[in-house]
C-alpha cells in the first residue's frame, strides 16, 4: 500500500460506524508506513474512536490539502474545526451529523475534481440525517453528479472478481423494467467499456444480463431482450466493444465468477445486488462510473444499532481502500 497515489477517505456519518471501520482498516492495511490516506472529517471524533478501540495511531490535523505531507507517518485529518465543539450522538440521527457528513463529501468531491487527490473512498452517510439537515441530495451519487456536471452516473458493485454494473439502481421494479431501452443499455455498455479501459483492462469482457427469465425463451416470456437489449449489444459489438448477451440472469453470474466475464451489466438494482452479497457480503464494495474521478465506497450503511460497540466489520472498508489505490495506479482519468 506504499505508493505515490493520494487517497482521501470521508469520515461518513460520525454517529455511525464509519469512524470505527476507517480506523480499523487503516491500522490493518498500513501499519508503520508513509503516504497514508487523508481523512476528511472531525479530528476529535477520529481520536476518540481510536482511543476507544485501543488502536495506537498518530494523528495530525491539517486545514488545507496543500499541507499534506506524504512522508509523514501520522494520519493527517483535513479538518476546518467547524465541528470541534459538537458532541455527535452515537447511534442516532442528528442535524449536526447530517451537516458534517454532507460537507465532508462535498469537500472530497471538490478535491477529486480538481485533481488534488487521486481517489476518494467514502464511509457510509445516513440519508435520513441529510434530509433532517435540509439537503436535497439523496446520497453521494447526487453530489458527485451535481458538482462534476456529469450527465450519467452509474453504480457498480464489486466482490472479489465479481463485478456488477447497474443499468439502474433506485427505481421501482416497474420503473426499472421501463428503463431497459436500447438507448440506455447502449450507454451503459459504452460507459462500462470506457471505464474498464481507463482502469487498465485490455478489451474488457462485458456480459449483459437479460431482463426476463431464460432471456425470454425466444419471445415466449416477453420481448425486451429482442426488442431492446440485443440491438444495444449488437451496436456496441459493431463498434469494437467486447460484449456478449443478453445472457439469462440465472447463469451469467456463475460464468462471471468462473472468469468468462470481467463485468456484468445488470438491468436493475436487485439483479446485481443479490449475487454480489450472496457471493461475498463482507467484501462487497461500490464504485461509481460516469464521474471524472475514482470513488469507491463500503457497501453497507451507518449501522446505528452497533455504533460505538467496537464490533463493526471493517472488511468492506479495507477492500474499498485497496481498490481505490489499485485503480488510481493504472487510471487514465
């Protein structure tokens, strides 16, 4: 993990398990090394969490990214002191936690867009706390899209070598089915190809999942495959993209796990989330495509029910940090 890439980690909601999994992950991954990641958050919360965990790390507060010292063996925390006098509740929603976590994501996004950091990794935020604080952003993705002025931002889940790029995420099942159009599938395939190429994959192997059972059995169970998905696959294939499909969803993930596909383009939220979480729930992480920077994230929430109990599993954060570092080494973004 000792390389030249500069990684920023947002603290997430300080009332949740974000601070805990970050401290555990950094302690596990880095030890006594240089070029440590930068935490964007509240110094007091970080130090209090490390003390409670009995993890001995050295911290240094900085007020500007320009003050970051790559040779330092201290964990540097980008902190504007705005929340130093606030005692965030543990395991509960609050306006203060919503305000802080939203600001930290905005700060990280600005740094990534301006190339002041090479990648960002995010701990979980709480959507209800953001709503309590008056923000219209539903989650991270809305901030990334708004600040980077991106037209299309998509979510990919990763667990080990299984990768699922989602055509849509937070749509009802009825809306998600209507979203499966040739235009949308074409855009998703091209976005996937472009990002994997930028990440160092040579002619990435893209498998496209069907929407209907058995890929519609030749039109016996719907016609979305023939009418919408196949034309998108053929169009992209004719443009030189290494893509196949539509494949029945009950077999494509098995094939991907067995190295027949580098990534699967799935048609809706649960079609991708279920195989990822069954295959490796603790290792699963999230990556955004469509933004001009690298962003990885844990694939779990703030877990208020176990916040402050020192029992949170840091595996997802460890994997998110590792992937952010690995992508930033090879990225042409």
